[in-house]
C-alpha cells in the first residue's frame, strides 16, 4: 500500500490536493489471496504502530434460510464493529451510503 496525492474539492468547490492510498481493496473482485487469515480470537491484537494506519478485513458469510425456525428473507442483517477513528464497510464491492429503511 502506498499514500498518493489526489485532487479533490473543498466545501467551497475549490480544487485542493489531499492524500489517499492505493490500492483500494473494496472491490468485490480484489485479489486478497495473499492476505493473512486471522483467527477470530486474534482480531484484538495490534497490527500497526504508525500514526497513519490502514487495515482491510474481509469476511464471507452465508445467511441461512431460517434462524431458530424463522425465515430470514426480507429481514435486515447488522454487523457491529468497533474502530478508533474512521471506518468504511463495503458490501459486495460497494460502499453503501444509506443505512436502514427509507423514512417518509
């Protein structure tokens, strides 16, 4: 991974230079085959000591058709995460910008 400079727009619309990183691992077809597989009990271990740190984690889940005998089709699935400053949760290669049902 490396940090790169990229143009973006500030709130006034002015183009400014900021930092980003590459590669982004959010795409559904990103090759993560060389990544370390981490057993769940080890997830709490520190993995960085730097001031700027990026970590990508991937999970593959299978949602059963029923849970405790109740059908799950049409219901919501929630993931609980804990992060220090900032996180993005990508689902099927997309970064959802809307969480929960639409309110009228």
